C-alpha cells in the first residue's frame, strides 16, 4: 500500500512539474507570440530565463507536492497506528522489506 501511494506521489509530482514546463512553453511560445507579437522584457535575459524555465516548474512541483504528500503521510500514519509502530520501527521494517525484495525472497 505504501509503495503504491509513493509511486502515485512521484508520478503526480512529475506530472505537475511537467505541466509547469508545458504551461511556460505554451505561454512563451504560443500565447505571447501570437497575441502580443511585439512584447519584450527589457531586463537581463538570464534572469528572465531562470524565472521562466526554472522557478515556474519548481513552484508547480511544490504545489503538487503539498497536495499529494498529505496522502502519503496519512497512509503512513494510519499504518503506524494500526500496527503500533513508531517511526524508527517503521523505517527498520521498510529496510528489511527492501532487502528481502532485492534478494528475491518475497
């Protein structure tokens, strides 16, 4: 259950990041090019590039992470309550699980 939730979290976070890049591309190359063809920003170009292509996807990733990390935290807390695990016990159990899976014992 936790593996599935973690995989969904990673997939959704990647989708939000990719969506942020796609939105920047759409606005930059399609919307501004045809709607405002003479639009120019008279500030240093590296700052504009860094804001558009680095900061906007980071913001969309953090928004997606904030939404979807809660599901993972809630499922981990419910398992910890159900089986009376502390955080250290949980981490140890996951290490044993991963080791057994790598060896092929599961």
